């Protein structure tokens, strides 16, 4: 914790030592102290012990002694064989005369654990409420995962050519000949076509004169500070994203999201993916039924909203997980907004974290490879952007039991199992816009 400890020494009458609060950042001692009484035991089973708690009996003379002084006092029970300790603030715990008369302390094995994460609670106990003293949090190295998926590959060139037609529908129909589905990574701007495709190739001859085709390095557009150029480039990136995922994902213009389409027989669709520490899977398309009547309520499709953003010289896809709801696997449900609001109210951050990893794994090239077809050429992704920080969050202090369960199902050990210290969930990096 970075504090100082002074054993009492010699004869002691119920206090084993003093903890002096010290600022971990500056090393400065504060002359703010907490008295500590330690009780060690080698017993394997404690009084009234369950998986969640145990009791510790206290002598009434000790309680009286602890309460009569003007310094805060903590009782620490040390389980020697298990190498773990638990603590309570005596004056807070025995404030109620009925609890004091009972003379027993009920320790919650999770909330009352005495370890380095107790630091802030001890500071709050020692510092007078009217002192105005602030101590910086203890240094703690952590890796933070963002929801930014780095763009690892773009085409080398961007092509321009004069369009033969000014009508988008007509251009699409011309490109579809003969029975060849039109590509979508292009934009009509004025009388010009802009595309990642080489517009001098034969399939474009129906809509663009080869003699007018020119090209520029993609980097000149990707790094441009001109708002209009950046807007056109993002347009092409979004079109490339839809083209890359068109086998599995559908795009909803009204909800501005990509979502997994239905299976032919409306059966559940499961997607396998690699999370941080293990391989896992999710049902990305599934029917939900009334438990009482058995009637279909809706089909839930996993979805995400993707926004391309540039930070420095790198482009990222910002992934915001969401859901799409249909009444029959195809038509949007009339109760779409109600369904989305309901599930978001019940959704834990661990679920969102898992979905970000699912989408990141799906969009990376390894997940898209097919030996029968070439890899998509215009857009590839690397991993999620991560950051090293020197001050962390004690997840064990705020993560609920329900989230604990979900983290376990994802393959994450909890803090007391030794991982989340170094593998923190996502945060959203806002670029200030």
C-alpha cells in the first residue's frame, strides 16, 4: 500500500501497531495514523464460516479499549495457512450498541479482504473529513483495451475517372452487366467517379472512359487535412467495410449498423472467436420466445456501429456493439426500440467488452480467410488498440457477482485469481469531436 507500519513493541493492551498514511507519489509522511489489532489463526474452519463469510468473536474488554480512544482502529484477521487477511473498522462496525453487545464481527470474504486494494479505504478512514488532504493513487501498471480496431492495410492507389452518366441507378445497372454484381467501393462526385478499383479495367468501360482515368497514392487521401477529402475517403472506407463483410452481415441504413443476417431455416447461428485468454463462442442470431406461451417475441441479431477515425497517421474502426431485432428474421421488429432499451438496461459492461472482442476477431483477416476465395484486397484490420497506464481500478471493489460470472464464462480470472490487474476492460477513446 506504500504506508509505514510501526509495531507497538513490548507490552501491548489491544493494539499491535500503528499504520501511518504516506503519499505514494511523493513519499511524504502525513502524521495521520490508524491503530491496528491483528489476530492470526491456523484454523482451517472458522466460526459460522460459509463460502462468502465467517464470524470472529471479540472480547468485550478489547472492544471497550478500541472504542475509547480518539484514533481509528482496525481489526485484521490473518488466516496463516491460506495466506489471506480480512479487516474491519472497529468504530464503524460497533457503532450500533446491539452489534457491540453481540461481540462478533461478520467478515465478508470479498468486501473485507485486506490487501493492497484496501489502500483508498484506509486513507478515507485516517484522513479527517474536513482536512482537504488529497493523496494520489498508488502506481499500478495496467493494460487498457480500447474499442478501436486498427486499419492495417489499405489499397495502394485511389482512382478517378470521368463518368459517362450522372445517374447512380443507371451506373449500377451498367456495372451489373453481364450478370456481374456491381462493386460498391466507389462514389459519384459531380461528373467524376472515385474508387479503390482500377477504373481503367474492362468492367468499368461501360461507365467510365479509360482515357480519363488517373490515380493518386492512397496515402495522400488518408493523411489529408482537407475536410471534403477526408469525408470522401471515409465514404470509401465504409463501402469497403460493407463489401468485406457482405457474406455474413447486412446493413441497416435507418439504424446505421451492420448485423448478422438470419440463417436459412431461422435456427440459431453461433460464432466462434478468440477472446483475450481463450476460444469461446456466442449466438449471434437467435429467436427469443415467451416462456409462458411459447410464442416468438423477436429474433435478435448481434450488430455494431462502425465509425472510421484517424488519430495521428493511423486509421481505426471504432466499434460500438448493439443489436438488431426482426419479427421474422428479415423485417425489422415493430418493437425494435423497446427491445433494445430493455436489453441495454440489463447488459453488463463485461458483455459489451466480450462483444468488442468478438467483432474485432471477426473483422481481422484470419477470421475472414477462405481457401476457396481470395482475401478481400482493399481493407484489412489488425488488433484492438491498447494502452499502458500507471494508475488502475480495483475491479474487485465494484464488479458485481453477475459480472463476475460473465467474466468467468469469457475466460477471465478475477482479481483474486490474478489477471484483471493486467487485463482491464474497454474504454472509449473520444477524439474530441
